[in-house]
C-alpha cells in the first residue's frame, strides 16, 4: 500500500511539468497560419476565379467545380459572354443575401443556359473523404471541409454539398428546382444553413466581401441601383488584372492543427475553451499572392 501511494504521488509530481510543457507548446491560430509550409497551400486557378466589379470595388469568387460543375461552367460562360454587363445587384436583405442578375429576366444568353438542373449535392457510389469536424451538427450527419470549401455530408458520405456559410456564392431559383441559371446571390452576415440542399451552392468569395456590405439598401431616384460593371473570368483578363490567390489545403496538417486551435483558443484573453467549433465558424485561410 505504501509503495502504491508513493508511486501515485510521484506520478502526480512528475505529471505537472509535463502538462505545463504541453500547454506551452500549443500554438495560436495566427502562429499556425504564419508557419504553414508552402506545400500546405494551393494556388487558386485563375480559370476558377470570377471577378465581379461593383460600385465600390471588385470581389473575387472561387467556383466549386467539384460539387457543382454544371453551375460553375455556366457561370464561366455567362462571364465570357458579358452577360452581367449593365445588370445590377437588385436585391439586398440585411443579414441574409445580396442577389444580382437580370431582374426583368429578359436579357438573352448566347451559349450559356438560363435554366440548369439542380446540383443540390454531389452523389457518389463510394464515400468522399473530407476533413471532418467532430461533434454534433443540427443540419447534417457530418460536416467538414473539401478542397477549400465548407461542406456537409450524409452518414454514408455518399452525398456531399457546400453549406450556406457567410460569403458563399449560390444560384437563386423559383419553385421549380431546375429554374436557376443566371440569378446569383452571396450570403451576407449570418449563416443560412436551413437553405442547404434546397438550392445550388457553387463557390465562395475569396476577397471583397466588403463591397457586398457597402451596397445600397434602397434605390435612389435618378441613380442606378447597385450596378454591375462586369463579371469576368480572371484568366481572361490577365493583361489588366494579374491577381493571384492561395488557399490553405483543408486536408493539410496545418489546417487540422488550425481546427484544434480554433476549438480551444490559447491566447491569454480567452477564459473559456469550448472544445468545439461549427463548420461556418471555421474560416479557411485565404491570401492574396499579388
């Protein structure tokens, strides 16, 4: 008995400095991002970036070819045709969405389509691996990240969809699920997860969310209402805009460490550590290269 008690006491004494050392080795989210190796980032292809020029500046949007290839391809075609020139962001709902396109729905397209088959989720025969977040979610069996986008899945991981976090790029529709094609929207403020799997999400804003937040809420008589100067594929305008972006690989060790750092903040200011984070509260590191 005395030996057991002595062993227990020694283990407590020895465990204290080890625990302290482990705590001191924890890194903040900022440190993880700063020290991530170049191999843990991916360059965003200019073919997948849409530049939307608004009255106060440009927003850059990455298209999600993996989960909604038909919508991504059609948006590229619309941009190449100059479809959005002279149109506007005609609907702004505070804390909800900014919606743009052809409010009269009478502008013709050339090779693009005005109505597309819904791509609410990608269905696969085999499970799709994601960087999964542990813990409950009220809207899906699983949540996590895939190719730099916040996603959700069914239990079998054979249905995968991009979720309605702030700053996503999606296609508006009417009651016909296959009626969306040209009228895009960007979520403003809060996440809109109740819209998941009811509408096609096919991208996210990489840079320029401030320009959506600066849009007019109400029309001013005699002035154009939130006009769109142009929507362009970044690869097509390299001679006038050589912007490049990179996104942290969401299957990298750095990103997995970042999830843990966001779940339990080590900065001195924080008092509580919830050991939890939901998919829309986990920002995906995105940087402008030039």
